[in-house]
C-alpha cells in the first residue's frame, strides 16, 4: 500500500491509499479518484510533505552550546539568590558560605516553620536552641515586633 497526497483542481488536498503507484496512475488516467471534499475527479498528486524515513533522515546542525542538558528549574527565590551570589565579591560569598556552614552545623533546620518555632522558643514552649529556616517578610516583621531575636542572612547557594 502507498499513500499519496492528492490535490483536486479546486485546490483541496487530501490523502488517499493505493495498492501501488501503478494503481494510482491507472485510476488517475480513468479519473476515478474523486476529491474527498468536492468530488472533483481532476485530481493530481500534490507534493508530499517531508516525512522522516529510513533514508531521508532530517539532520539539524546545532552547536553543542546551543543544546544545554536539561537542568532542574530553580525557584524564583533560588534564582535571585544565585544571581545575587554571582554579583557578590568572592570574599563576601565565602564569608556567607562559612556562616551558612556554621548555622547548618549548630542549628536545627526547621524549614518553613521558622517563625512558628522561633515564637515557641521565645515563649518557652519549645527547648531553647538555635534554629534556622525560611520565613516570609511578613513573618519576619511580626517576629521583630514581638521582640523575638533572629538574624537574616542571604542563603546563597553552594558551588559556583
Ligand atoms: Zn476538491
């Protein structure tokens, strides 16, 4: 079987299957092929749209740099922090990384429950200890108003 893209004299294009190319030629001569849209029998083969076959492989030249490996998409916060880190002087970046390492070594990570946990510690509902985590600007402001001590530091990503 062979598929041909056909076009009638009215410009309609459609595809039709034939046993082989000879069958198609015979049917075309006899005008027995009707347009699928208007029934017109003046049908000719249209130019086949390119298809990827075994031989006719489509190759696209692309420099290696233009095709980067897919990387995990960083969150906007991580993106801006990474951008900030890139603009920082090397010494500052290293100092911040050192602080980060110290905090990670000595404090408990509480994730986004920082404000909640800091409040509990402040009011003696939780053991007094160093904690670190993420908080929103609003939460941080509320903590400051309640007189809860905490520090904020740019949590810059490790590596380059
Ligand atoms: Zn037609």
